């Protein structure tokens, strides 16, 4: 293990240049989705940013529309439980926190297309969503939205798994983001993933987070990273041999990582599309949240 940086006990870390002010959370009103909502709300609260929560239903009967609105996760209820707001707080008290919340209820038989169109008009800095980890027949029968949405939107995406650990408590809003694993290869370029991981840790107020840089390969194949502006963080570097997906999952489990960070550039070819990209294969089996960071900022949304 090689140390490539040191943590200094500074009052405030230098702020990496990745914005997290606009957060988009697709909700299916499930308990799994509510855990992801907690992560999105906590970050929006800390960043004094804008949180958009969107639910898309195939059919919304006018008489049942009010019931659908009531199913949205309760922002004021959650903030009151966290001790941030008093019970039965007013909407203007949420705004006084510097937090902007928008809830969108849309009717469409193509939920993915609706969300992609919305993000095309109102881009997000970060998508936070739950992912349903299915394998085999169950995976093919389930109409996945999480992975295609992240791919087509081109936005940085935080996937929160249904099982395993999370780092934001829905009960009290506490954050336990201490160990961040970054899988680094020369392609796709991991530089933006590194900077984004630091931005996320700072956004959640985790100034003492540790970063472990994993490269599956040798010293000669390892990427060269720029740590300018990140000198206050502590980074360690390790090398492993073998299958990339297996090594990433193994190191994350052995180190008890709170978050795994991967650079992504989407599917490279037809065969890769069938078996899934490295990022998608990791998040299907990961027992901690996964942050997927596009190597470059997308100039436009991907077509179907």
C-alpha cells in the first residue's frame, strides 16, 4: 500500500470544482427508493441546493392524483425527524434553510424517456437513485430504469443498493462516509471521478474521509492523477491482479468501503452492451453505494 497524499487538520478543505447544487431523485415510492431519497435530501440540505423528486406512473386517474402526491417522500417530515425543522413546519421554513425542493408527478408509459426529456431541459449535477440488483431471468424480466437513466443522461449518478450498507441514516440524518474506494484505470480517465469523490465527501461534511485508489494491473499501467487542490485529503494506492469487477468488489468488501467510485464512459460495443459495462456489473453486486462518474461531461443525452 502506497500513501500518495496526507490529511491535514484544516478548518475547511479546499473545495473541488465539481458542483453538486442540482440533485435529481427518481422515486417509485418504495422503501428502497426512500433510502436513496435520504441521501439526496441530506446532500441538498448540506449544499443548500435544489432537489427535484420525480415520479412517473403509466396511468394517473384524476380522482387518484391527490393520493399519488401524498405518496411522495415527506421532506418536512424527514427534516423534522432529523431535528433540522420543528414538527409541522411550513414550506417557507424549508426555503429558509437554503433548500429548494420540487416534486414532479408525470404520466407516461415510458418512465425512462420522461425522465431523460426532463433532464435534457433541466440538467442535474447528480442523480441519486435506488438500484434493484437482479441477476439472470429476474433481471431480464424487470424493466430496469436506473442504469439506462444514468447512461443516457450523462450525469454523475449515486446508486444506493437495496441491501448492504448505506452512509446516510434515514432515521436521524447522520452520515458515516469514511472510506471511499476509487477504482482507477487509464481508460476511462479517472481524474473527474477523483475530483467528484472529493466533492461528494465535502458536500456531506465528511472532512476526514479516507480514499483508497485501486488499480487492477501494474505500476506501468496505472493512471497518472493530478492531486492539485486536493492536498488536504489522504490518499492511498494499491495494486491488484485479476478480473477488474471481482477485484473491485473484493477490495470494497475487505476494506469495508462506504462508497465505491467508478469512472464510466458507457457501453463500448455490442458484446459489452450484452454483458454490461464494468460499472453496471459492479453496482449489481455491490453491498455499498456506487458513484458512477462520466469521464467527460456529456454534451447531449444519449438516444435510445
